[in-house]
C-alpha cells in the first residue's frame, strides 16, 4: 500500500467488492431506492421482542445474503469489521456472534460503513486476509431510545432533524483474482454468450478523516455538525491526489441530509472547490421528502451502508459509474456528552471506488 500526500493510502493489489447486500425496514422500502434493496421487512420489530434485537437481525440478514450471492461460507471470510450506533456496538456483536468469524468491532458513528470498508481493504491489501467483510446498521427506534427520547414520549422533531434509517449494509472485500464457484460459472457463461462481464468495484484509495468540531451542540442538527468533517476530508483527498471534482463521476456523502449538504458545499467554497452537480447524499436519496415526513433526510450507519451496498455498487458493476468517491460522515457524540453540554465532534472517511 502506497501513501499519497499526508492522509491518503493508495492500494496496489486492487481489493474489490466481491459481493454486497442491503436489508431495510418498511419505510425505506417505500422510498425511491426500494427496488434496489435485497430484502425489506414489513414492520420495525422484524419479529423480535426489542428494537435492539431487531437491529441485530438486520446485520444477520445482510451478511447472510451477501455470502449467499456468491455461495460463500462463513469459513471463506477471514475477518469481519462491524459497527453500529448503540452502546458497545451490541447490534453487531449480538447479530454476528453465531458466525464464528474473527471479529473487530468498529465505531465511527454514521461514518462506520466507510471505516469498515477501509479496514477490510487494508487487511486484504496487506495480505492479512483473502476476504474480509464490512457491515454496519442502524434502527430508528433503537437510536431514538438511546440518543433522544423513547418513542412513547412523543417528542416533536425540529425541521433540521433527520430520520435514522432502519437498515444494514454488508460488503465482502476480496483479493483481486479470487473468485467463488458462482462467479466463475457466471463469467464463463457470459463469455460464451458474448455478454459483457460485470465490472468489479475496486477500492483504489482511502482517506482517513480528521476529527472536526465547529462547536455545534444541537443533537437535532446532525447535518451541521458533520458538514465540517466532510469538507475537510474531501479537501484533504483532492490535495493529496492532485485531482479535482470533475475527475470523478459521483461524489457521494453519507448522511448529511438537506441541511448538511448545503453547508458542506458552502464550506468547500472556502477551499475553492465546487462540486457542481456531481454531489449526491445518501440521506437525501433514501427517502422521498415529498411523500415521506423525514424532515432534513435520512441518517444513521444504515443510511450510507444500505445506499452504497445497493444502488451505488450495482451502478458501478453495470458501468454507470466508473470513478466514485464515497464519503460517510459521523457525529462522535454520546448521550452523556450531550447531557454535559459538550459540542459534537465529527468525522468523515473516504474511499475511492473504480470500476475495473
């Protein structure tokens, strides 16, 4: 792995996304991206007796479906990197404990999907793993109970608030040249029929973000808290790589929502960076603001995880996008820090994905 500039790592062995899956709740299925999700539950309990167990079930289902797509067994995965929003990452540990795969828990708040992808890619690039799995999740009801108020309280949400997405995204990161039996068969069939073989989404570069804090204290305005970190990380990437926005097909942020997206682009202007129409945000994509009352958009680990592990990776495989910057953003807060009047630090990690 080669370091570029101060903050960016460039891969040389082309670790790629071999398989992926996204599992969501009912509200997410009813949004614009519903057809892209692998499976959606009809109710928020997922057949469990607590919101926390329901979120664990999201991770279990997403991982199982990602493995099944390529006929992979648990033993084909060398490490699993997983995280969520709940205390001690219990959604991940309880949801994945039965897999018996070496586990490394991650916490990056809503940036966790990029963090797990980055760690998985580093392990594969360095030869520590043939395949590593990245997964994260969030659940509206479990997040409300931990960070704000129990649903029974009936608290009012201001316009800047975002709706925590009930979803999980999972991706298998593999060594270049490795293939499952299913992939080999499909490739031979495509070649024989003269059809084009789907592109492989390769993680070409990684920029690990720095903690940013402009003093935002409003827990109902996550977009404003996270926008500074997003602008900082993207500026760092462009500086390290000597590239510019027009070198990419899509610049995708995690869950800034409508408020944070506007602030993000305003902050980038301080760096003389203009994204034009290249920027999209998972928090704005997953719900229909005209038909679904989500205020400023979607948020949570499952927001970036489910959007990236469904529509975005599918479009990369099809060649719709060939050069994508995916940057998930997270608010590094806790109920305790908010109750003590602390500001909300934020983080944003970036991965550069190319179609090869």
